[in-house]
C-alpha cells in the first residue's frame, strides 16, 4: 500500500483525522485497482517551503473524482502518487510536513504531472529542484501531460517546455517571470492555458479551476460537475482579470521610460496622446514606442489604459462616486470607450465590478 502523510510536528507517527492544541493532521491512505487501463498521476512535492494547499487540493479533488468514477460503474482511472526528491518536505516552519509516496526516480512513466505553486523565491526554488525539472522534461518527451499551478510555472518554464507557448501565472509574479523567461508568451489574464499537453493556470486558489478542468478532460463532464459541487468551485470561470492589481512593470533599466511611466501614473486624469507624450520627453515616436514596449511589455497606449482602469477600479471599490464621475476622473469622456476598455481589462463591465467589490455603492 502506498501512503502519503501530512503531519504536524505534534503527530510524528501520523494519525487519521485528528487534532491537538489547535493543530490539524491527516493521514491519507489509498489503494489502487490493478488494471491495464489505469493511468498514473504524479503530484510533485518540490524541495523548499512552497505551497501546501495546491498539493493537498489537487490530491483531494482527483481522489474524489476517482471515487465517483468507480461509484458510477467504471474502473478506477488514476493511480495517484505524490513524488519528490526528498523523503520529507516541511511547510510553514515545520508546522506541517509532507512525506511523498515515492522518489521521482522510481516512476518510469507517468501520464499526468501536476506542479504545485512555489514560494516567492523563484530562483532559489528552481536551483533546488533541478532534478525535478529534468525529470518533468523527460516525462513530457515520453508522452506525459504536464500542468503547473500558479507560480509552479517557474519550474515548468525552467524545463524549456514552455518556450514559444502560452502560459499563465499569478499576476504579481508576471514581471519576474517575463524577465526570467522571455521566450514564453505570458498571458496573465488567462485563468487556464492548454497547449500541446501542457496546462497552466493563474494565481492562488484559481488552481481549483484548473483541477476541475483536468477532471473533465480525463474523466467526463458529469464527474467535473460532481467535484465542482462537492468542493463548491465555479466550474466555468475563464479569467482572472477581475483580480489583477496593476502595479506597473518597473523591472527594467531604461531610466527615460521609467520617467514616462511615473508621469502616466501620477496623471491618470490627463488626456494626452502618445505623440504628445513622446514629444514631452524628446523622443521620436517610433523610438519611443520601441523602447516603451521593450521595457514594459505594453505599448504606451496600453500602459496608459491600464493605469487609468486601475485608478477607476480603486475608485469603484472604496468610493461612492457614480460610474460617469469616475470615468471623467480617469480621463475618459466617451462612456462607450471607457466601458469597452474596462471590460477588456477586467472581464466585466464597470457596473458589474462596482457591484461585486463595493456592496454599499449605488450603481448609477
């Protein structure tokens, strides 16, 4: 019998479903049906204090999908194993620990690999998991599909498998990601990307949507609906745009462009064209566009729109101003244009955004 144990330090031996002194531990044990049709799922447990919830969440949802699949008259679809390069990995200063079922080297072939979210020291995480990265690349070449959760995309991208492909990750990690992996087409507005057997998703607990997506792909729609209801997950959510907080891309060395960015950010209400902006900073239009795009990843117009919409979002979240008042405040006079840009940036209309994030506001 294979076993994975998630333990508190107060429970080194492992007890199923117990608690003590406010700490909770769970011993998870599974047996797998022997069948030629059974697929193998590997949930990676990387070295380092990374994200526990994305490991546990993936394990629990796929385990429940397996149970439901069997209950509806099918043979078990997945053998699920947690695998890493250490016998034990601690989380949250040793409060919790995970003991993987097996070392990755003992898995000759797997069908699906799930990479959990990392902590915020991405370069350290990549260096500490070189063997995992190489193993993932080898398994993909051998026919496995690979899914990365949130900032797990840093491990996946380090394998080279994302070069030339689309990818999503947490919006707060986007600058770091673009700097480390310029060959990857990062799309932080996407909740899920699916390309050539490689899946990625956006930030934090949006990984639940990716797991449901994979359940539907490997099992069927009915199993995905069942899991979405049991775990109370919005099954058809498509975007993380509404949750994005735009802070400006400053991880570059072009000091002139940083001055332009600062000007745009401190004057969101100003109606200034790109031509006027380039002239203000004594740059030719073509050179200005080229340098701005190289430094920030956005055109000057896109950057200005992002700043204005972020300012509008903050006004809707905390104030009582009407949509039109906010629109004028951020430099728009055409309500149709404002609504179109707002929807493109957030995935919802100004009224919908205000209703969701400012419950006390009256939408006018």
